[in-house]
C-alpha cells in the first residue's frame, strides 16, 4: 500500500470548515483513499473513501486531485466533538489474501476550539 | 445495533499469564482483524481472518494466537503475556474484501505487570 503524509496537528475554530490534507504521491491506479478518525479512547471510525472522484456523505467531503497524488478531507462545520486524530490511508481494493488490511500512519491531531 | 463489542474493556495481568481478549460482531461480517495501538507506532495489525477457520498473520503476530470457529467471534490469546504486550487492542470487522470499510470496537486496554 502507498505511504501517506499528513501534518502532525491542526487547529480549527468551531463552526468553520476544517480542511485536512494528505499526500499520497506514490498511489497506484487501483488504490482507494480512505479516511478514518479516532476520538480519544475510542476505536477508529470510518469517515469516507474515494478513488478519483470527489465524494460527500453526511460526515464530510473528500476532494482528490486530478493526478490523485493528494487529497483533502473537509469537515464543513467543525464542532468540538470533531476533535480527534484523522487518518488518511490508501489501499488496494478487490484483491485476495488480506487485501482488506489497513495500514495506519500516525495521522493528524485536529483540535477544534471555541 | 450492537455492532462490534470487545471484552473486557480493561485488563491487568501478570507476566507469564495467559489472557484472552474477546471480540464479537453481530453483522455477520466475513473479515475480522486485531490491531494493537502504542504511542509512537499508531495501529499495527496483529492477525486477521477472512472467514471462519481462516486466519493469517499481520505485521506483529509474535506472542499471539487467534482462532475463528464461528463467524461472529474472533478471540485473541496471549499465551504467556510479556510487558511489551501492554497496549490498547482493537478488534475490527468488515463485510467483504472488496473495499468495504472496517468497523472498530472500542478497544481493550491491557496492562501486563
């Protein structure tokens, strides 16, 4: 799986959009971009994933650049409860033999403040 | 929606003891995973299972044993616990191999004294 690079930490004011970047310059054509977050003392929570088109769900939006070498997770109106570590992961989909494994990096600590 | 549950939530054991961490999911997901989380290492995969009676090693399997006699359960056993196995352990499951997201339990915090 391709390696990802994320900033160690970011701050965001409550009510503002939080834009979390991720660099995955070695991503290959069959690798998806996944985002998870982990709130303190809880298990990681799935947020969103995409291949090359932008994606949106009730939690967030995912913007993937045209060359797919980077992406941005957008939380449109951050709240205090969005304070968490956010993980960007790329992985191959549709292969056998453990293709569903996820390799987590150290993520971005997002702190949402009043 | 019970989802995926882990037990116990906290466990303290002594070096050399055997301890089993339990994981149960109610979705009938095919895939199940065990991760450990340590400061400075993030989440590391210990073992995973593609279906009942099918298991395979992850990144850090040494010192651990798993079994999967039923689809819904995936226990993790430390046969002779060591202090280096002090960690937070997360179990996860996913529906298929073809890109479905992983759903995690809330973890077991294990301390080996």
